[in-house]
C-alpha cells in the first residue's frame, strides 16, 4: 500500500518521531516533523496537510489541545493521537473533539498503516463532496439550462465562473446545441442582468447592412439613410451583445469589432466621431475557428480578443441522459392551455434516446411540438414521431435468439443496458426509467452475470 499524502508528525521524543516519520516515508507519504505543538501550528500555517499524527503528552501544548486548535484552524485535516499513557476517558474526550483515531505506544505499524489509509479515504471523500457541492452551486447559479449533469456539468461550471467577469466569451458548438440559451443564461447570471440582452445573427446580413446594424449610421451616410439610426452596440449599453455566427464575419467587420474590443468605442457609419460603449460581447459559431485562423479565413488578433473564455457545448448525442429531462420540459412548455402535459410511451422515449439528433436540442424541440399536434390520445407513441426518429426504436426482430423466451430475455437485457447508458450507470434512475424497482433491477443484473459466468 502506498500512502499518497502529506503528513505532519509531532512528538517531543526525537527517536519516536524519527521512527514514525521514517515508517511513513517508507509507505510513500511526504512527511514533515515537528518537535512540539507550537512548531506544529507554525507548520500548519505555512502548508497544507492531509493528516496530523501527534503524541498526546508533550510540554506546552499537548496533543489534545493541539487537536482542538487544528480543528478550529482546518476541520478537513485528520488527526490521530498516539500516547503511552492512554486511558478510556482520554480517548473518548479526544474522539469527541474530532480525533480520527487514538493509538497506544508502542505503535503497531501494520495497524498504523490501516488506520491512516482508512482516514485518507475519508479525507478524500470529504474533499470530493466539497468539490461536488461547489460545482452544484455553480451549476445552480446558471438558470434556464436543463441537464442531468454529465458533459454539461463542466460547461455550466465554466459559464458560472465566467458570468460575473467582464471578459468576452466565445461559445462553440453545432447548430441547435443551445448557444444562445447559454448566452442568455450567462447574461442573467452576470452583473449586467438588469441591462438589455441584444442578439444579432452575423450570417443573416450582408457586410454593409451588418455594419450599419451593429454600429448605426448617420443621416445621409448612404442612399436611403434618411435619418440617424442607433446600432445594436448602443442599444445594448449596460448589457450584453450576443453575436451569433461570428465565424461568417467579413474581414472588414472583424477589424472594426477588434477596435471595439480594444478601445471600447464605436463609430457610426458616416461619422468619424468615436462613441464610448459599455457592452459585454458574447459570440458564437458552429465553425472550427482555430482552423479558420490557420487558413487565414479568420483574423488571429480578433480571435484572441474574442475568445478570452471559450466554452464548447456538446451535441445532444453526447448527452443522452438529458433527453428525458428536455422532453418533459418541452411537453410542459407546449402543452395546450388548460390541459395536463402529455407523456411519451416507453418505446417513443427509447427511440428519442437512441436517435442521433443532427439538429440537436432545436430538432428535439421541433419533434415534440410536432408530436403534440399529431398525437390522438393522451400518450405520444412512435407513430407520432418522424419516421427517421421512430426507426431508432428497438424492434423485436433486432433481438438475437431463436425461441420466444430467448428473444424476450435478450430484449429485456437490451432495454436494461440502454436505461443504464441513458442514466450513466445510475441504477436508481435506470429502474425508474424502466418502470421497475431498484431491487428488481439488481436481481436481473445478477442473473445476467450468472449467465455470463
């Protein structure tokens, strides 16, 4: 067993301290030694430790007092006390004050290794729990995004940390992955949430019209400019401008936007007077902009100004566990007024989960809207789905095996494997998806293992 940990050993007896420290180093731990409680506290203030192994009886600050101070200083450090004069009362008192364990001298080194290994597992678990709570807190601070976690967890964690900043953000991902939804969520989670969120699609306008749309124009700037016009940058003052399809921008517009990012000012078309703008820019594209930079199709200096924080949204086929949640959301969102939301049959849900969605979340939304229009009953079936989607549903003739019981057993196994894949191995959620108890699911998994063995 290798102890990958940083341990502080405290004992006023040099021989005992060196013995314990040497054994722990042989076990693979990084060890720091302290001759008394005061030196130990000084070491704790200058470095991080996983465990503290301390003698109980020492002059000045004894082990019990050191325990109390360490718990106040850093509750995450595991403390193990060692003494040659232990009593039951002392042990109980130390354990009540947060000691991980209490050992008697002479220390059994095998027992010490087991105790330390057990405590390190607890420390690691506590750290993972704190990190998970932090990540969940970050995710919860980004409203409007529907996910069970998985690939989207890192996306939302990055977005939550980027939201309060004033830096530009570049969102990457296939069409329909929800880039504008995420941009709006970042805006709402930022200090600019009270300001406007203005969206512009760069691919929808020619370079001339786009320049006027972004920066505005003066009266007489070009034929048809019969009055002054405020551009989108000015309209977004104090808020966020979302520039979609930024990969389609013409080079001359890229140059002008680079100046806006550098100087925080714009010039209306037909004017040479700079106007200061207070706008946070979030851009999005489904193009490979890094490749475009290499090929000279996208300005490198503009890319680096734009991509201070880059977030890539995964396609829906890479986040299948989110599909049932998104389906429920769209069913409720588009339910006819005064009617309860419809539900999907198990076969229809299975077809949606298996389908690859080249149009991503936007395609799923359209499919659910279509199904709600076409469905005759209270339940949506595969007959209400587009043929390409319905074809993804598992068919009985896909299942291997000759006899009916063999084919049914194989189909059952495939359904269970699919449910576990959708829920990323979560047996409780997989059982709920299958409509059986978790105990029944575990029983069936055990049967599968018996047949394989």
